[in-house]
């Protein structure tokens, strides 16, 4: 009940992001506002957002704030000041606009981006160097100001490597930055493959060809068609006969687009109540790639559902476990798994665990993704798209990976095409 209450107080990032972009567009038209950026939990790419924070640079803050309050869509002014104004918007979100002159913009952006815990630790680090840090910049021991027009200036002044916003959660990032040992985080540009998408053969809105075309336009080098298997409830899943029928249409597409993208044909197989799959190993062996996932009976006791998932991981035909906990947000938290056993089984059987970019799942989350990599498990980031434009959700999976401090080497679908295909071949 408490988890549901908290979720109702926060908005999923996939819903908050377009709202933020709308307000950014409105505010960019304000005279005197020289620079504008999103900050807070949105900039740190948390999967849920409590409110919206924006920072701006202006030498005319009073005029900017006045114009801001005249924008359409503001329902209530909560507080008003020259450097910070808070309002309630028609979207049901609190919105804060923070302003400083351009020469203080960097320290303001750093401060409002947060997190609070990161900022407390950063101020402690500054004090040890005889510096006081706030959103206005630094003060040295002689009360002389040191201004930071760029956010990078804040970290540079402290002798730290620049810390990406997604890492600023006080999880040891500041000591690593002091030693210049921060990870080289994976980026959206690193993504070369999407290994989990659906088509109108089952429960998606786009055809196979529409999905392929969109993947090519997005710059992907590899795409796997992985429709649901027949035991997945309510999705018109494929049995062996229909999968073979789909394979005929797939081969035509593979030939048609062979110069533009590498296409793989597989399935998202359902893990049944006893841990077996609803497609025979004989048929699975004919596929290019096999994902397995939990959708039903998620309330089984921990030892039962853990054994069930591990049985699927040990199936030699399974390459990837999709959305491993099976959670569906905001309705359920997913299975109560013994994650240490799951990581060990995945590592021993060289099965990848998925970071699912679909906002329904966001699974693995950042905590389990980081734990998995620390245990030597290979991950992949997929969209689980049910319409071609949903491939844009890949950015959310990458954000989860960045918040988990992951690098390219940890992510299967950042690899060159031949290396990826070799990994799949060697598993079979």
C-alpha cells in the first residue's frame, strides 16, 4: 500500500519528460532569459519524478519571473521570489524556476540537479579545501567569491573529474572522481541492437516491416523480432506452427533489407509455472535468438519462483531473460527473487539479463543492474516495443544503465555485429 501511495505522488519519467519539454518550449520565449536547462531528478533520469526543476541565466530576473507567471497553464503560485518561483501547473506537477546571472549559472545548475545527498557530500569535500559552496558559487576563507559560469567549473575547482548527473546519488562517486577513476558510462549513441520487439503477429500495432524500417531510420545495426509465445495470456502468442509461418515472412524481409540491417528471428518464450518453456527445445533450436520471461504466477514463494527462473536460465536454448522480475508498473513490484542465485545462474550459463526500457517494466532497475554486473553477469538493453515509435524508449533503458554506472563492455547490444552474432552462436 505504501509503495502504491508513493507512486501516485510521483510521475513516471516517460510521462514527465514531454511535460518538461512543453514547459521548456514556453519558457524559452521569455525575454531576458539567456540560458535554460532542466535539473533535479529529471536531469538525473530517475524513473519517477516528483516535481519539475528548471534553471535559467538572466541579468533581469525580476522581469523574467514576471513573464514566467504570465504563461498559460499555471494554476497556482506557491511561492515567488527574484531567484526562485514555485508554481502548480495544469499538468498536476509543481514546477520551480531558479534564476542566477550567467556568471553563476554553472553552480546553480549543479546545486539544483542534486541529489541532496550528493550536494551535502560535495559541500563537505569543498569545506576540507577551505571553500564554501552554494548555488551562487564558492567563497574562499577570505570571503572572496569564485564564480562558476559552467557546471564543469564546480568540479574542476575541487580537483574532481566531472561527474555525470545520473551518478550524483552519493554512492561513492565523489571519491572516484577525486581519483579520476569514474566509469566511462554507456551512451545512447553506443546502442547498436534491439533484441526484444513485438509485431502485429501478436499484440503489437506495427508490422514486422514497419519495425524494421524504423530500426534502420534509428541507426540500429541489428534487430531481433521476438513475438510472444502462445502461453502468454491475452496476446495472441505464437505456437510452433504460427512461428514457422512468421519465419517465411521474416526471410523475405531479411533478404529485402540485408544491406541495411542484420535481422534475427526469435521469440519471447513464456516460463511456465514449473520453469519449463511453452515452446519445445526442438523448435527453439531453430531460432536465431531466444528470450524467456515471467508473466504469470509471480506471487509464488521466493524459493519456488527463484528455482523456476533458474530452470529457464539453465535451458541451453535461452539467450536472454527479459524483464527478469516480471514487474508491471505501477501495479506490481514483480517476483520476490533470490537475486544472488539468479546472478550466479546467469553467470554460470552465460545468459544475459535484460534492462527493459518499456516504462511498464523498467526492469532490471538500476540497483539490480549494478549488482548483476558486479557479479559478472552480462546485460542487454532492449525496448520491448509494441509499436515502431516505441523504440524511442531505448533512452530510458540507457538512463537506467548509466544510473547503475555501466559501461559499454557490460552491455551485449553495444557490441559490433559480428561479435554479437558470435556470442549467440557460441551459446548453442
